[in-house]
C-alpha cells in the first residue's frame, strides 16, 4: 500500500495478527519513497512503530506471509500521522505549497474504492456474461436433445408402422401361395 506524507511528521504504524489456524506470525516492512527499507520485522505477531518522516513521497508498507504456505491470516493494522511536537498545526495543513491535504488522501482512498468497485462490477459483468453464454449453450443443447428425441420417436413410429405393413404384406403373400382360390395364387401361376 502506498502512502503520501508530509515532512517533519511522525508516521505511526500498529499491526496485529488476529486470526489464523496456525501460529500468529507475519512479517512487516516499511519502505521509503526511494525504496530504502526503513523498518523490517519477520515472524512477529504484532508491532508498533514510530518513524520520523524525512522526505516527501510515497511510503510503502508490506505484510508478508510467504513462510506460512498453508494458513491464511487476518491482520488488523492502523496507520496515522502525528506531528513531532504536540502543538496542533492547522497552518501547515492549509499551506498551499504543501501537496498533501486530508481531502487528497480521502479522495485518493475514495478513488481507489471507486476503482475497486468498478473492477468488481466489471468482473461481475464478465461472470454474468459467461453464465449467460453457458446458459444459452445449455438451452441450445437441451433444444437439440429434445429435437433429436422427437425425431427419433417419429422415425421409430414410422419404422414400426412400416414393419407392420411389410409383415402384413408378407403374410398375405405367403398365404396366397398356398391357397388355390386366392386371386394372388392365380396371378402367381400365370407368371410362373
């Protein structure tokens, strides 16, 4: 996570690993805007740190759980800025030369939240699109199955009727060969 802070302020960080199935250990690191490692702890369950901010820019902090491959962890953390002295510095916040304003952090946070919400909405739209695709493919396959089922039933009925007709014709033909009074027997005699 990236944080932008003012010079001559104190950055207070507080974290605590509050939930896991195994050990309550996690690693923490804080980096300066130039990428220098300012604070580094490994396998701690909690930590409180104060750092005097000496340069403006984006400070980064990282929680690392790479040593624990199979357990997830829930980490509570709090980050806030204090001034070096206990005086309330309203003039420093209202100075137009300073790029950081509380609204800027709030707007950055709001824009990040909006961006996250937009990303989630886009992903949900993609999921809905894929589900609609799968549903249409399923409906299409079901329609093909029903069509094939009705075609097979119709063809089977036609075949059964044809078999009864052919069987009936064969029975009539065979009987007529052995009955001398039948008209077909006379026709067969003339032909032979």
